[in-house]
C-alpha cells in the first residue's frame, strides 16, 4: 500500500462541514456563523456563553476525509475574545478523537492557517469529526469567539478509502500486539502462542524475542549480558543516545603565563584584552579561531588575533589591519570564514552619532582576508553602490561555501538619513549593548534638529545574498513593517541569530529586537526554493520554560550533521522594566523533532565582585555581546569576552577577556551497557537471596559491586539497600519469591523479569520493540 502524501497534495481542497455540537453559545452568536467569512461583521461569530472549561465546537465533515490544515478567520480589528490558546482533535467518531494541534492565534485581523498532524506511526488516518477546544482568550475572563473556520484536506473516495482500510488494519494489528504483550508478561504462553499463530502478527523484532527468551523464560543472565554487549557493538543503542539531553561541561582556558609580550608590557600574557561587540570565526580543519575588533568600553579596537586550539596559544596577527589595507577599528560588525577557499569576510560596523552628523554619508566597506597569503583586500568601499546593504550594524551573516554565496540579514542602517531620535537617551543605540548616552550630542543642537527632521523612524536592512565569484549583490527580501507582514515576507531586526544548514539548504533565523519590540519568532528560509517556513511566530503556544527567551543578546551555532542548533543566551533585557536578567542559558534545538531542550542555566554563579571575576570559576559569569564559535568535528564550543551588564553600577566600562570551552556530552554506548548490566545483576542478586544467602553475599561483593559507582551518593545508597535484603525478609521483592509452591514462585520470577525486560527495551529503537502501552491501562471504570 502506497501511504505517501504525493496524491494528497495534488487533491487538497476545501472540505465541507456542518456544526455537529457545541458546548454553549451566547445570545445570537450561534455556531453556524463560523461557516461564513465576514470579517467586517462583529456579530458573525460563535461565542461561548462562558469561559469555564470545557468549551468546544464539534464539526462534522460531509465525507470521511484526510484533514491537512485549518484556517481561522478573524474580525477586521483586534478582539479580546480571540483565541490565545486552543487545541484541535479529530477522529472517525465523536467519542474517540486524537489531538492534532495545540497552538494559538495572534490578536490581529489576519487569518491564520495551521497544518494538522494527520499521521500516526507513519499511517495517514482519516476522520469524520473535528473538535476545536478553546483554552484561553486574549482578554482575561472573556468568553471565547471563533469568527470563521476553513478546513483543507482530501475527500476523494479513491484516495481516502485505501487509507481507511490501511489505518483500520494498522489499528487491528496494534490491538493484537497489545494483547500479545499482556499474555506474555503474565506467562500465559499457551494463549500467546495460539493468538500469534492464528493472526500471524509479530509482537516485536526477532532480536527482542531472543532477549525475552534469554532473560525472562530461561533466566540466563550471563547470556543476556553477552546479547546486550553484541547489541552495543552493532550500535543498536544509538537512537536512544541521540534522544537524550546533553550535559555541558565548562572549562576555562587560561593563558600560559610563560608566554609574554616582548615589549614594555612584558608581564601581560599574549592574548586579546577585554572587549565586547567583537567577532570570531573558526577554521575547523586548521583548528584555528580568529578574533577581530570589538569595544573595550572606551574605544573601538582593531587588533586581529588567531588562537591555535591544539597548542592553546594566541597569536597577534596584526595590531592594525587598516595599515595593511584591511578594515579599521570597529565593533558590531560581522565576520564569516569560507572553509573551502580559506577566506574571512568582514562587513558592517557601528558609528557613534557624532560621526554621523554633518559631512559625507558613512559608507559600508567590505573586506576579505586570505588566510594563505595573509593579505587583506577591499572588495568594495560602498556595498550599497553595488546593490548591497547600506552601512549596518548588529546584523547577521552566513556563508554557503558550496555555492560561494554570503547571506546578510537585518541590522540597523546607519546612513546619513537615519534619524537623531534613534540616538536619544531613551532609545536603544548600542555598541555592545551599552547605552552610549554620554556621547550623544545635544538633541536640540542645530545638527541634531536637522537630522531629526529627515526621518524619525529607525530603518532596518533586508535579506541580501552576495555571490563571491561574480562580486554580485541581490536583494532577496526588503524590510517590512508589522502592519504589512505576510507569510512570505520577513520583519528585519537587530541582534538576532541566523544560521545556514548546508544539507537542508536553509537559513534559520531566531529572535532579535526591532525598535522597542523584543522578538521571539523562529523561522527558516529555503534559499533554493525561496520559501519561508514559520516554525514559531513567538505567539503560538509560547512558553519560556520550553524555549529560549527572545532578545538581542543570544549567540547561535549549528551542527548540520546532527541537525541541531545551539543557542547561548546573553543577559536578556526586560523591556517593560528596562532591566537585565541575571541568567545565561544554553539551548539545543533538534530540527528533526522540532523540540527545544535546555542543557545549562546560570543562576548567578560566577558573579563579578569589585569588577573582577572570582577565581576559580566553574562556569562563565552572565554576559552579553560575547562571541561563540563551534567546532563540529570535536563537538566543542568556544566563548570569549563580552559585557557583564549587571555590574554597570560598579564599573559601566567593564568588559571581559575570559575564554571558555564548552563540551556537550550524551551517554556513551558503554554507559548504556553498564546501566543495563546493573539492572540485570540487581535482579540476579534478588533471586539469589531467596535461594542461597551466602552465594548472594558473594555475588553482591563481586559482580554487582564492580558496576556501582560508589562515589555517587545515589548509587551508593541503592547498593546499601541491596545489602539489607540479606538480613531482612521485609523486602517486597524477596517476599514475592518467598513461597514453597514452585509454580507460583516461577510465575512471580517471570513477572519480575518481565519488568526488567520492559526497562531494557526502552534502549532499543521503537520500531523493534513491543507496544509501550499495557492492556490493563486501557480499562476505565
């Protein structure tokens, strides 16, 4: 049976439905109104008569169909009764439905379309009923309103009917597997064999059956351990391992005190000094990290450094690249490395407001550094003159080395037409997050007034591509305001994250800031298809516990081989309170699973004291305007410098010069194997206790003890509890086996071993194992 979605896409259509049932409705706001799209008519909606759950609408499709998406129409203005949170369920009957979606609507006038999950275990499932359950409205304590609903999907009989048969067969097969599991777990082996022979349904992969026979039926613990060792050698635990959360280990990289400058400052270690707003990139093949520029709290920096990872040494390549035909001192620029051609590109910078008043309009210079020849080249003294961006800062830049393309997105424009209002003390005009109010001119001066009259709006740069070989710029998307935002357009911003996935051929863009608005959206852009995919608009089911907070301070990296994005947050600002949080956090986004996981939080450790970090540190103190690079070969991150932010009351000019390594680790194959063996040996010990106490004691002191980490308080305590079983009959596990009836005793052993088997199979790929659910759990009373 072809269960692909090719035919579904071609046959997608608007599905007809009626309202089958509703929880309640208010006054004249009847449920049938959702079938008519009248955004100008305030009465054309369903409205519940209460916000007390459960409130719902049940829609009955004209035919059994495969639903693919749902669209919510809205009133022409924002409305307090719009659904901030909701769920959508579907099924063939009203009594048996599956959750397809949990999301929420923006409180605006634009219709929103949501894709609906229409597969279970890879099988496309049809439905006849759709249930919409409002959970929260935008206005506190207001009733729920739905203005218009449109369902898209497939109702073609020739396409749907085979899926109905296929899904029914799948359900029947899964029901039989659940029964087989129950029979085997309770040692009803005759019934198990009879059902399996009659239906020809296999409970699991043959290797799992072999494991069950060795452990549960034969009680061959040594044979079971050998079986698990073979599974580890053939990497059957791999899927389990990659689904586990990372554990991060920080290591501070200290400069070698024996390496000193040869000049007057001979006691200063040869390494970059304190700074924020700098840039770093990494050459993973040569194992070199490059650092350029930044802001030390007083001035822009121009020094250019490299760090040799194997040797652990910094090298000052140039104190002033400008004297060698390279870029001038700068901060808030961007720098990327072309791994294929071993070149470094630098674009953008921040300029103080007094540098932009009067005189010529500042231009956007663009440089490349050739690593082999150690020479700088000015590609262009004004990228805007060649179709590229104007002078920008706090933008993002990525490289597609395969096609020799640079992508530049966002950033504030610092052209001569940028308004002086950008730089007034209450606005956010920063070099590395620091408000430079002390350096602003008098806002009532003639030069300031002249500048302000031109334009009071901050301007942002769009999405550009630059073809390196032909020296050609292309504007892909221009900036768009919130009022004109559509699904195929992008809102520009500053201080965001942008990463390029070389295999999926997509840019991933997250968060940032636009004027006073802190963004928390997350989307991808397919560079070959020119398509935007909204992963999260920052509103739908937004939960700061389950995803990183938005802002302009985070740094991000990508591992295309693992399909993972990494985000290290900075000191995120709370816009409404104009204050900074004191937490750093490190997040991993799994592209395949579309899930975030937080592997590290700093709850104030490493606090700065009197302007200096405490020694020793086990992790970096909170910061922003730092830089982060990632070596995807060794799976190690490197972070340097930044602005400690919250110490401004002590020293507002303070910047950091500490250098850190972050290694992310998951359990290894040997760790999983050891955990499996430990479970087996605990079970073997408990069985020995009921047979021969002396043998059990010897087994505890040798075979079991060698697997226990006695320095771990939890494992040590568990080990001590096991030893108590030798001298007490109070243990529940011992009492289960304490019987003279050999049949009962064996049944109880089988039940205990089955429980161990259930724990072991979770380390194997799900497609190999028995169903997770238990038959007895499906009963309701």
